[in-house]
């Protein structure tokens, strides 16, 4: 009795067959080095770009926080009756929440980010730094590994706290100049001295995107320096407790928070929000991440179209040789495997090259981007091309290689049979149309990327040249920690200073705070700032109608205010705004406390918050006395008009014995806001350029092969009277028509994509006539220019030689 089962193939025989196939594939590719190199470079470009993106997303979005049970990590927020979410708590509130959360959270901790001025060891100057004020439970999460010294407390609890700090690795390098004898030395932070008890290992960077320069116990800092408000409360969900259940359990403790001296209303509800990775705003940034993934996927598709088209051409070009192999006994399966193994060898080589390129790009890009934020004393969490990024890149290479070579491989047997029948390398119209469609698809994929890159670059240029409504060059935020009217008057009398003003919020330092405004019974929330009477003279903001503020407006019972021109248009359309009245709820506690104010002047629109808010943001200016509790920030306009060339440190030393002022020019604040636009423009420009290169490479390969396949047809045309010029025009013109067809498909896709971007980021101007006209012109020129080389080769074909080809 015979069995119908085929005999099993021994693993050793299978491995041997695979080695033989790989050896044959490599041997065939070595015989065509330029073909192989073009494929490898094309794949490597696309995969390296993807690897760079994945490295950054992995570091900040996807990679879990560096401790066990990171998926259970949550933070406690509050939401008031108006729907505003609060994640920042006063010290007393944070302590109350941590105690109340013990029933639903393990290791409930408080964390506060402190922007401080530090006097490094052995230095007479001060530098900006970022510290982390934490409770003991925080260190049970980060699992501190010390390179030097010890912790100033016991993580087991029960030990006495010491007035010491622990430096991070970058803090040790910046603030202690990598001194190995740093333990036991004193470092001045703000207006107090702290003993360095230890230095963390380089791998310990904390739980935030901005790595702290030092860690200090919150109780120690507050007892030494003073109260600190702005803690985040977090912890790990207890086993069996969901985030929703924890939110319900925290409802009562949230509503019973002690509110003494607080300016915010009691939260109406609690939110226990999961936070498993470094980035806290994952939900808000998901559209941006998705857009980036789509853009990079499109570039990978462009590279895949290259690979598919070139392998189609390679299969068709080798059809007769393959047919001879079939006639000599080779199976069609062997021909299919040959094409697949060639593709896999090339894809893997491209993947290895991509990993190396990604490592180099990440190092350069990280150094460039991080250098821009390091000037403000910030250190971002490191980005690495680690084994996971490398494995992802190699797997993507294998997937791209298999997917792009599958159709050409399956067509190899059919092409060989047709060629054995006398088809030669010309083939029929089907393969020719398939190659033409690939060119159109590449152009259609390239257009959206080039348009988006152009729009982002245009917006980056606009961000560099944005008119804020006042002159940034002479303005300095002096950054004093203690301010009083006498010190302000000293500044005003200094011959190096042209004018000074005190404000509640420094322009360009953050989003403009909102306040409820009521006019004729209708309530809105508008941006506002509390300023003294010298504000408009210091910033040179024009008063368009009415008058400016004066000292009488700073009196407690005065009710005169200034509104911006856009606010006047919004609140009282059709009038000039002067003499109108409005009600403000400056306490904004949830229980309205309206106070009536009269508009005494209308100022020109100006940009105060983030760029995306625009200078037409309606703004209310409320007067207050110089250096009052409401106006604690000092803004100076230097004589000479150039704050960048001004010695701000000398001014600090003259008026601040502790030298702890943190001066920052408003030009530098504006530059800090431009960083995302600059980075986005560099990424978009690089992505667009790579995609254009890939499109040109693919078009060149496909047109070159098309010319080879049509050699006999071209010879016939020239034999019956066609001129070299007509042949040149026909070949190049065909490439140009296919590029225009791709443009016609790609432009609507680009408009749709940019519409989504504009919906999520209102500041970005997505309609740029220059970009929409320039991209098709560049793509058409690139396509025709790329096709000219094989077209010129076709125009030089000898008809006699061409007619002899089969």
C-alpha cells in the first residue's frame, strides 16, 4: 500500500537549497553592480528615513517609562465646572491628594519641575538649570542607580532628610564640570546652598521629556528656599483597580481640597489619566504623529514603486535567458525563487545600510535640535537607534523586498514562455502599460510630500519674519526672583536702560492667560495681561484711539483699561471702542465676581503668547501698580536698541547681590518658539528631497528600460523617416505626460492632507500659490530632465542595428 504523502524535506537539505539560491542571487547581482547599487541606495534612503522617525517616536511616544508596571502609571488631574483641566497642584493640595490616593494607587508621588539658576562649582557666573522636586516615593519608581555618592535619604523611609541634592549625569557635567570630588561640595541653587550627596548613572534620566539636572526632596527644597506650587501627582494603579474606578474614588478627596489662598475654583471632578510614556500629551499629538507616519509611508511607497518597476524591467529583460533555462530543465518555481531571493538580498543590504545611516542622522539631528534648547538650560531625553529600531528596519526591508518583487517574480515564468516563442525583450503592451502606471503612481505619491514640505518650509520662513507688533531687539526679560518698586526705579534711572515696565506675563513666554469678559450679557474668555502704566511706552505699542495708561489708572479703585484693536472689533463692532464698558472676572474662581471697567484707549494688535495665537488675538490690558503682587515680572528696553549685545550679567551683578536674575532677550524667546517650525521644515525638506530623488531614480530606470525594449520600434520609425529630434521629443514627452498625470492625481491629495493640518494647527497657512505652482514645475522638469539621458541614447540608435535585433 502506497502512501500519498510526499516525503518530508530534511532541514539540512532546505538550508542547503536556500544557501544555493542566495549564492546564485548574489552572483547574479554582482554581475550588475550599478543595478544592485541603485536598488540598495533606493531602499536604504526610504528605510533610513523611517528608522529615524521610529527612533524619535519610540523614545518619546511608544517606549514605556523605565520602570516595572509602566502600563499602570497614572497622573491625577482635576476638571472644574467650566471644563478646564488642571494638572498642577499647590504643595498642600499635592500632599492631600497623595494621602487620599493611597487606597487606589501604589507609590503615589509628587513631582515638580523647577526652572532654577545655579552657580556651578568653582564659577562666579550663574546658568539656567532644571531641577526636579520630588517625594521619596518617586525614587521607588525610577530605581536610582548612583555613579557617585549616595542618596540624601533612605528610600525605605524612616530616615532623616538632609539638605542635599543628587545630580544627574548631564547635571554633573554642566554644573560640576565632571569633577569626581563633587560629593560633599556645595552648589548654589536660587538663593540657597545644597550639598551634593550623589551623582546618578547616565541611564537614569527621570520620567519627563526634559531630563532634570538635579533631584531634591520637595520638603527639603521648601524648607530651605520657600514654598513651591506646581506639583504633578502620580502613581501606579493598584492591582484590579481601573483608571475609571480610581477617578470615581478620587472624586470626594478632589472636592475637599483645602483652597486657602487659591485662585482656582474647586474641581468638579477627578481624572486619573494613564501616562505610560514620556510624552504627557499623547492624545493631543496623535494627529501629528499620524501625519508623519503617513508621510513616511508615502515615501516608502515611492521606493517600493521603484523596486517593483525595476524588477519588472529586469524580469522582462531576462525573459529569453529564462526561457532557455526552462527549456534546459529549470522549473518556473526556480525562476520565481531567484527573483525573490535577489530582492531579499538587495533589501537586506539596504536595511543594513539604512540602520547605519539612521544612526548617523539621529546623532547629527539630535545634536542640532538639542543644541537649540540647551541654550535655555534644558536637556531632552536621549534618542537612540537601538536594537528594536534596527530590528524594525530589517523586518520592514524584508517586507518591502518580498512585496515589491512578488508580482515580477510570478510574471517571470509567463515572460520566459513568451520569449521562447519569439517575443524577444520587447514584450506586449501589458507590461509597458504597467511600467507607465508605476511612473504615474510615483509622481502622484511625490506631489503631496513635496507640497507639504514646501508649505512647512514657507511657514517656517514666515515664523522667522513674523511681525509681532513691536520691536523685539531692545527688550529683555530681566527674570528677577524678587522685585520691589525701589529696584524698578533704580533700573529706570540707569543710563543703560531706556525704559522699564512690570507685567504679570512676559510676552512670548507662554500662552496668554484668559479671563471671563462680559459685554451686554454675553460672556467670552479673552486673553489678558496685568501691566503698569509704562507698558505701552516701553514696548512702543501704539495707542490708536483714546489715551494710554497713567499712574492714576494704577490706583486700587481706578477702572480704566486698554483693549487691543481686535478686541474692540469683537466686542463693539462698528464703534471705536473708547468709552465702552465691560465686566471682568479677574478672580476666575468658578463663582463669578464681576467688576466694571471703562475703556480709555485702544492699542494696536501685537503678539504676546504663542505664534499660533496670532497678533490679532483680542487682548485686555488691566492696569496695576509697579512691582505689585500682580506685576512681578520686569521687562526692560535697553539703550542702543540691541539687547543681544547688552551685558545682562553685568546688570544683574549691579542690582542683584545674589546674581540670581535670569535675563532672557525677547528675541531669544521668539527664537525658542521658532524651534518647532525650524525642525519641521528641516524634516519636511529632507523628506521631500529624498522622495524627489527616489522618483527621479525610478523614472530614469524605467525610461531606460523602456528605451531598450523599444529599440527595434525606434529603429523602424527612424528607417521610415523619423528624425533623432522627433525620437527625443517622443521619449522625453512621454515621461513628461506621465509626470503631469501623476501631478493631476497628487495635487487634490495634497490639498486634502493640508486641510487636515490646517484644521489641527490654525497658525499654519496651507494655501501657498507659489508652492502649488512650483512643485508641478519642479517635478515636471525633474522627470523630463531625468528622461533626457535615455532619450538621447534612443535618438542615436542606428536603424540598421536596431532592425537586426529580435
